[in-house]
């Protein structure tokens, strides 16, 4: 019988919470879902993308990742290893006034997330396109991996993501 690993259990927990917000509460729109297996290095990644219901322009990703080492340690029950996977939160938006908007984004995220580490903002645009905006990928770094012990934190984490989406819409 298949015994799900921590990655699978966390993936299902995030899916349940986010799909309920989409289908039952109509708070968000799920706009993408990827469940990837990188066969070159035998790693897994799950990405669920969403935005506030009826809103465009700012989107969010929940990204869970598990390396071969993470998966093997759990399946083989290695002594001293705690089964866990990586969590990354990403937000996407366009900015036109880089200095002003990026500083406002940083302040807003530090207030909402109460983290010591600053969000990482990566700006890009296509050369020669004539676009007056930059695409901004805002990533929240987490220093530690998560496991099933953090499942109770998922609703609060998602609530913070919703607050962040609303705050980014205002910038």
C-alpha cells in the first residue's frame, strides 16, 4: 500500500485550503497548478498559483519542494533525519516606479510577515519591447524546511498571503 510522504501530505493540505477558498468561499481564483518531477535529480515540486477573486495584476504561488535526499531520508527512515520539504512563497506584479513601489512593497511585506529577512524582489523586462513597466517577482525566503507539524499553521500562512495580495494591489 502507498504510504504518502511529507511532501504529499503537505501538498494535499495546501490544496484543500486553497481550493476551498476558490470553490466554496470565492475569495480567490486558482489560476495554475503544477506537480513536477525532475527525473534528472529525482526531486519534486508542487506549485499552486492564485489571485484574489475577480482581481488581476497580482498573483501568488505556494511552492513546495522535496529533493532526493529529503525523500530518501523519509522512505529509508534514516536515523537523525527529520522528513521535511522546502516552502517558498512568491508574488508577481508589474511596477512602473521601481524605487517608490519596490520600497513600499518591502515595507508592506515586512509589516505583514513580521520577518527579519527582507523579501527578495527580482525585476525584469524584455529589451526592446517598449514596455513602461517591470515584472517584479517577490519571493519570501524561509530558512527552514517544514513538515506535518506545521500543518496547523497553513490557514494562518494563507491568510497572510491574502493580506499580502490585497496590500500589493494598493501599491
